[in-house]
């Protein structure tokens, strides 16, 4: 164990407080009985949580966001498993170029991506459709999934696939029984990270939604530009709770440290 | 009858020749080692036998069946990898049973065979553990059990002991030999560790630069190396450059600078030779009886033996003496060395590594 000095502990504490303070404020505001953003709240009331149910727009948007997150995370993962195995497992011509291509969305400013997607989807006649949204989100979240899958693949002993082959397994069996289970922490971690990134994405999405496919972040954003009632805080609080619950479940099953630090599987 | 027949096996990677017309046959039940330094082509040879590399030329036959068109998964070989390559998400039982499962062996027979093999490697009590919960030596046994349970015609061992610490390695050498003999399985070991090859094998094939240099029993390879490389790679050896000349009355003599030595009987013709002399064949003796004398420049205590480096007219010679509790010469002391001419090995000049 590395023992931290007092200063290091203090730094960590201040840093954690800095990260969490906005969340505490949002959650605090959500419980206010008043009709405006107030912190600390003057009382405890579930009034603004009740208000969510009276605003089906928000619920619809949340459903769109959940579906969008699940669909795009799943598609991105399905792309990144073979890509990660190829890039992490072997040397071939164009390997670096392929990796750079997959990671390139990280380097393009999201506003630029948003404008580009808007043009592209209009040309394809997909503007405002759910399919168009999924397509754009897949492009944005692929780098996240690929990074985690790659971390798992590079930690993998290439001999284990050979061992399985020597014992009589064909290519598909090796993948299904040996390789995939061995990299599953990276795959699940990548999916979760991708889901959260998609669920949270605003900058690109705001360019390409229409009223029927509005996502939760876009809905919150447009709500804030019109009114400033604590409804946004209560919706955010529910979203925070949902994310925390998702993280807890994943941590229980696979261990978050392992997933996000990418320690591999051995 | 030969189980494995390698004939003129060759592998080129672009310009470099990794394995060069390598020919070897392994008899049923035999334990043969491919021994050589890293980069000598031994691992490439193993990969070709296993089916993970395609030969550039030559042939591999297993039990008379040509393997060139047989994919790796259908060769039915048991392979123990250097890293053990255990499946991390499976228990010991599941690891060992994987090959049987692939062969569609019924569950009850599978269970019986897993139990029998785990018993053979003394791991029955750890059947439900995961690899990460086990020590290096135990993982090694699992890897061995996984390869043996399919009753392979040939067991391939790729540097199986190199990841273990020295003491455990010695224990596992004996274990490996016992298991191999109990299972009666024909085995090909690839290693760079000469003591491992000598301790385990019936026969050693020494490789250098992709070629087979010598193929012999461990004793023969050590005691009668045919080549300077083999003599220096197997154990310690003194290599002396000398000239073989005719002496008086039909005898031959070795000339080494100003020093003349009695030569052993050999088929070598006159000319430059490399003389190899094992350090344990040299003795200390009285002033009058020595062949050469010199000064001790280094002395190392190894517990059961002493290792001396003695500076002589023949160059620096290594001398090994059993620790018999007597006082031994110290650094700086003058010593006289003698040996019997029959212990000298005359090898081709310039064949040292």
C-alpha cells in the first residue's frame, strides 16, 4: 500500500468536493417547495418530482434517450469487438491507420461534428429520424468502446487462443468460449461508458433532433432556455440516480476499477 | 516405429532462414529435447509441428500421416505453452475438460478422465479453483493435465519450466519426467536450458542457426560433443586453440604456442583444431607432475563445489573441484594442473560459439 501524505489526502478531498458540489446543488434544488431555483432549499418537498409525471414530454424524451443509448452502445460494441481483436491482436498493413480512423471522432470538435452530421443526414434524408440519431451516436461513442476493448485485448495472452485450437476448437468456438469471455470486462465496460456518453450527449444531438426524437439532454436544454423552474433539477436528480444505480450494478458484477482503469483480465 | 518424422523442414521469414533443412525422428514413448539458444529456430520448429506456422519446405509426418494439409485443431497434439495459457475464466476441471468437450466425449467419461489426469499431476484437491488462485507450479501442472487428458500421440512442451524459480524448476523436472513416463507419452521439449534438457530427455537435438548440430543421448552430447558450440553450450568447458602434429613413433601431439600436449587418439588429420576440456576433468597436483602451471585469478564457492579460474600458458582455464572439506588454493597462489589425455576432445577449429 502506498501511504498518502496529509497534503495529498487534503488535495483528494478538495478535488472530490469540487467534482461533487454541482451534483449536491442540483439534488438540493430538486427538493425545494418553491417555484424557483433555490439553494439551500427552504424545505423538503417532492413537488417537482410530481411535476415530472405531469410533463409527459420529459418522459418521452427519457425513453428516446434510453433507447438511443442502448441501441448505439450495442452497435458500437458489436463493431469494436472484432476491430479491437484485429488491432490489438496482430500486425497487418494499415493497422495504425485503422485505429486512428476509429479514434478520430475524439479529435474533431463536437460542434463541427454536429454541423457535419446535420448536412449529411439531410442529404441522406434521415434528418430527425431515430436511425439517423443512432448512426451519429455510434460514430461519437466508438472511440470509448474501442479504447476499453483494446485494453482488454492487449492484456490477453495470445497463447490461450492457440491452446484452445490445439485442443480441437474451431475459430468460432475459440471466440465464443475463450476469447470473448476473457475480454468481457472490457466489452461490458465499453458498453456502459458508451451508453452513458450517448445518454448524456448534447452538443451534436441538438443539431440533429426533431420534436419527435428529442432526447433528454436536449429537452432539458430547451426547457431551461424558456423557463427556470426546479423541474430541470428534479429530472437531473432522477438521471443521476439512474446513472449511479447502473454503475453500482456493473461494479457488483465486474468491478469498476478493473473496467475503467483497464487492468486487463489476468 | 517413429511417431514423429521431420524431413528437411525449412522455414524462411523473408530473407532470414529460421529453420534450415531440419531432420529428426522421434520414437514412440521417447522424450526428445530441441536445445539451443534463443533465435536458433527451435520454437519455430515447434510452431510448425503444432500447425501455427506453415513450413516453407520439407515435411512433417505424425504416425506416418502427412500433416501439411491438417489444420492445427485437427492434429490432436498436446501442447504446454511457456505462459501455460490457461483459460482464465474456467476452473481447473473446466480447463482440463475443454479438449474432451471438443471431442464430444460423454459427460460421465469426461468426468472420469479429468479426475484420473488430475490425480496423475497430483492436483485432485484443487479441481474447482481458478487459475489466478494458484501458484506457478500448480498452473504448470494444470497445463500439463490439459494437454495429457486428450491422450495425444505427441506432447509438445514449449519452455515449460522457464517461468518457475530455480528450486521449483528442479522439483518440476523430476515431476515432469515421472508424469511423462507414467503417461507413456511421446514428448518433444523445446528449451534453451541445457540442464533441463539433460535431466529430462532420452535424446537431445542441439540446434544452432536453424540447423541441427548434434543429435545424441545427454551423456554422449556432454561427453563427446562433435562441435565446439555443443561443447560450450552443454555445461562449462575450456576451449583451447591448438595445432595437431605428428610426434615421434607414430604418435600425435598438440602444439599450443610453446606448450606441447599429448593428444588423444582421434581421427583428426594434422592441422588446426579446437581442444575442449571439461573443468571437472582437471586436477591439482604436485609441482613435478603438472602438465601446465598457473596462478589462481578467481575462486568461487558454490557449496558442493569450488570453481577456479587459473591463468596458464594455455590461456585462462576453468577448474571445478568437489568440496571435500579440504583447504583449497586461494587467489594468487600458484597451482599445477594435470589431466588425462583421453579427456581432451578434438573438435573442428573455429566451431566454438
